[in-house]
């Protein structure tokens, strides 16, 4: 039987980074939460393990979430639709395929089954598996030129459907998904990659872009989770501003080499490091543990870690985890 794995190509997908991510997963935890699920590389990798955890998944992309729901709960009808689409598309010449692709792209299905079938069809036949929408939220990636794209992969979809059975999934902002975490749960955050330069390609997953205010919101959210005793792992851009955002909180920061799986420019597909941020030292510190050897390896300022306050520490749990209100930072130049 095929093991669960992502059924979509997804910009920023973490397939390449899996060994480093799996190493950073806590040895034991309650539920698994992934508020920026995208293609779900880590979720599906964890679903291959013998002990499967209940999961709470979220993403701001409504069509992506509808697709997950249909894969989980309406697989047989989805398979029939995709089989028809695959036959129709592959039976045409190059020009006919392009015309069919643009017809599909222009549709706005009302029902969830239609949304999911179109979403998977476009994902498999568009240029480079990219996902990009314009300001009005309309998908605008051009046609790709694959010789025989696998529009229907029944085994992969079946394995994904089984993996999703114990998962709750909703279209919502990352803060709403994170709010469900309880002490001992594990939250993995993989937000849109903060561009390393103004010229580097950026993928627009939803009509609202993820800006610097969102990065600050994410840091505050992670502080709050840490204060509640929730395990957190974040993968993000190693941009100096992102490093600066986390280096003074007692978090463990680690740079790992990764390759960008999807980039609109072939030249942009080289090795780009990824930053991993974990709150393991802070949770260990709270338990009066051993501390965190090697923690804050990237820290450049030598500032002291300031463990978050929490109800367990005698704080009121409502204060910002890092003590004084955080100064608002300028967006990266
Ligand atoms: C880097 S991708 C995640 C990739 C995923 N880890 C994988 O393995 O494929 C980031 C995801 O965040 C979603 N997103 C963007 N803004 C969001 C927000 N404010 N709240 C929740 N999800 C958001 C995007 O739709 C996208 O799917």
C-alpha cells in the first residue's frame, strides 16, 4: 500500500526539509496542529508513523481547504471527476490541451466537489505547479507543458484520504488554528517564505499577502503558545529581520540547507537555507530541565533569553511572553 504523502505540488512545500523537521518533532506530544498546511509535507510524513495523532489543520486558502475536505470525505466521486478530466485533457493535442486548461481556469465552480476537481487539475497541469492569484483572488498561473501529467493518482489520493480521516481542517487565519492548542500539543508553523531580496520570486497563495505585521503577529502567537506549554516548531526564511525577531526570546535557532522545490525562475532553484525555530529550550527550562545546549546558535547579540510568563510560572498568562511590549519593527528593506 502507498504511504501517505502530499497529493499536490505546493510552493514552499517542505519535502526537502523533512529529515531536519522530523528530527525536531518532540518525542511525545498530544495533538498535531499545522496552521499553514499548504501541501502538508510534515503532516503526511507523520501520518506514516505507527502512532497517529489527532490533527488540526488550517490554511487561509479556501480552495485548498475545500480540496482537503473532499479528498477526506468524498473520494470516490472526486476520483470519477478527475478520471474524466484526465481523459479529456490527455486526449487532445498541445493546442487543445492549452485551450482546455484555460477553460478550466476560467470556471468558478460553486460546489466543493467541482472546486476540488478543478484545483487538482490546475495544480497538475499549470506552469511548474505554482499557485498564484491576482488581487481579486483569481488563479492566474499559465498553462504548463508536461507531456503526460498525472492528473489522477488514485493510490496517492487514497493514502491521503486515510491520513486525513482523523484530522479537522478549516479555512482560517493561523491565529484561529493556534488558539485550539492545549498544553502538550505540538504546533508546526510554515508561513509564506519571507523574501530574501526584493527581486526574489514570491508566491501569492491568497489575495492577502503575508506582510511584516503578520510576521510580528506570528511571533506573539508563538510566545503565547510557549507560555501555555505547547511545543512549537517554525520553519521560516533566514532573513536577518526574521532572525532578529526570534533571537532574543530564548528560542533555539538553527539554519538548515534546503532547496526551493518551486521557483518561477530556473536560476532561483538553488540551495537556500531555511531557519528552524523551536521553543524546546523554553519548555525544558519551565520543567526545570537541563537547559538547552547549543540553543540560540544563531544569536548575534548575546542577549539573555527571557522565558515567557505563564500561569504555571505564577504570571497571569495574559502579558506578552517577552515581558515589555515589543517595539514595532520596520519592514525589511
Ligand atoms: C509555505 S506554505 C506551507 C507549505 C507546507 N508546509 C507544505 O509542506 O506544503 C504557506 C501556506 O500558508 C498559507 N497562508 C498564507 N497566509 C496565511 C494566514 N494568514 N493564515 C493561515 N494560512 C496562511 C498559504 O495559503 C500557504 O498554503
